[in-house]
């Protein structure tokens, strides 16, 4: 699948522009988090982002990472993918796609929209429309 929104590893300047384009005030911490998230198309938990941001020493607090990820999601910089009620991943690929989750390893991979067919939806309440459909296909290795 093409990742038009993430065609190359972005520079700090690229991240700065991206944040401003999404009405996010750039701070040092937000830039650091952006450098981790937008390095490549990936699915990271908040704890993984925290670990990667702080590899060279404790620079960003856990609360700042969680708050920034929430802000990035609200502003359309990342997609939140609910893996289960206790686990949320942040997806840096904003192109339309679905996911395959390996429940044994926790690894998540992108699947092209064309590879998944949803043929029928339940009746919707009056006055609403479908904004999107997110599919997570869970796989397990046979024992």
C-alpha cells in the first residue's frame, strides 16, 4: 500500500510544518514525539512512544506523551486503533486502510481497503451517515 502521507523520513522542520498545518502549537516535546511517530508508517502504543522518545534520557513525561497523542489524534495527525478495551495504538498512516493484528505477538499490519469487503451494514438511525469503517482482523498462530 502506498503511504503518500509518509513518503520519506521527515526532518524536524517537516514535523514543525505538519504540526502547524494541523493547528498544533509546536513545542520541544511535541516535536520529539512527532519525530518518533512520523519516522515511518507504524502502530505504536503510548508506552512505546514514551520509551522511544526517552531513549537518550528522560526528556518527556508519561502524562505529556498521553496528552500529546490525544491531541494529535483529535487534530487528525494520527489514527487511534482500539486493539481491545485496554490497548490503544496510534497509527501514523492516515491513508484509508484496515488492520491485521497478530494476537500472539501484538504486531499490527496494514491491509488495503480493497482487500476487505463489507457488504452490508445494519440500519442506521435517522439523521446519521457512515463516517468510516475500521476493521481489525485478529489472527492467532495454530498450535
